[in-house]
C-alpha cells in the first residue's frame, strides 16, 4: 500500500465496504473485484492508474477486510452499497471498473442508480449463460489460472481464504444474477475488456455483452487470461485511461 493511501470504511443498511484511496485529480477510477477476491488484487493496476487520477479500490461486504454482512448480499444489493458510497463521496468523473463478478455489480450500479458514474469498464464479465453453474465456473477458472504466474495464485488463494465459509452462498448469488437482462439498460459508454486467453469470459460471450449494450466496445489484451487485471496490468491501465479520455 503506498504511503499516501487512505483506508476507510463505509456502511449502508448494515453492510460495510472497506475503501483504499490513492492519487488525486478530477478523474476517479473505482475498482470492484470479483468473487473470492478483494481490493489487494488491484495493487498493480492501482499503481499504474494512480498518476492519472484518484484511484479507489473496494473490499465488498464479506470480502478482504470488510466484515461479513448479516446475510449474503445479492449482486443488486452489493451494487446498492457501492452506489450509496459513490453518492456520499461525490467523486468527479467516475470510471467504474468491475472485474469478473465485479462487472455484474458495476452494471447494476449504473442501471439502478443513474448519473453516479460517467462510464463503465467490464473486465472478464460474468456469467456466461452457457456456464451458469458453480461446477462449470470453477472448471473454467481452474483451467484459466493453471497457466498463470505464481503471483496470481498467491493473491487469489489468500483472498479466497479470506472470503470465508459463506463463499458457496456468494457463488449462488453471483450465478442467480442475469447480467444479460441488465446490459440493455446501461446508459453510459462501456469498455468490455478480456484477456485473449480468458476461458471464464470467452470472446463470443464478450461479443454478446457488447451487442446487448447501447454503447459498448470490446478490447482484448494478448497473452492474458481471466486475471488480466491482477498482473502485468500496464496495458489494461492504458486502455482504461484512453477510454476515460474519450469523454
């Protein structure tokens, strides 16, 4: 964590998120992690984004250092908590970036709470309807990370352990959400990102995501898989910043 980083908590209706903020400027990048993860997996990406504006990374309720809520949150309720924070913080020029399950939450934030964000980035968005079971998702993920570097294994394993005994319920909540039903309601520009080797979010599924969006575009990062935002993320940062500068 950079020496200038600020860590705080925000609680809304009994659910708490932990926030780490670094950098400054008129542009704000808010990063939302996937299932079993936490804000720490964005350390590399945050360092690349930091010179370009304020960066806020989030531990969703029950992940990372955020306490477990009384009940496992649906994707929609998680989005409501993030939206409540954004409304309270009043950040300027917000690019909301969601990775994997975080993409589902980002989409719901915009659709349920319009005008809080300027644009969305959906990285490796889930859930591909053809793999809407826990077994299918796990099989794809294990195949994907089998070829990843040790840093991805280390960060991922630590965060999955911290996600606690409620991970199965959290997986059910993720699988119950139908992102394809919400995508047509997104009114802001959207960049869909995927690693070219991503097995969790295949290219044809990401193309379907873009087709459902009123204003969406797809970009791929060569030689990366589903965890493209966790390691070697300079290319991801460049794509996000370039997208944010377009308007």
